[in-house]
């Protein structure tokens, strides 16, 4: 519950700065190479880490496609 409050406050504070209609995605995870402690939200952290890596991969693919489209135009 506290995490969701912080999450909402972060979006509320960022909205005027980034000037977009949709708030940016914030990933909640721990990227330490150590194992998670048993009392943490391991599944959530692992899903968020996978989601971040997938989104980064998508950004790389889109960048390449955008460069190809730009070259074709010019």
C-alpha cells in the first residue's frame, strides 16, 4: 500500500515535467546480483525485471526500424 502511494506521488510530481498525456512506466525491482530474501515480493520483482528487459529490447528494435525508415526517406 505504501509503495502504491509513493508510485502515485511520483507520477503526480513528474506529470508537469515531462508534458505527456500518459505517465511513463516505472519499474519496481531490485537489480542486485544477490538472491532475494524470502519475505520479499520475489515474483513481482522478477516479472518487472523481465518486463524492463523486454521493453529495452523493443526500444532497440524500434530504433533500428526508425533509422531504416529515415534512410529510405532520404
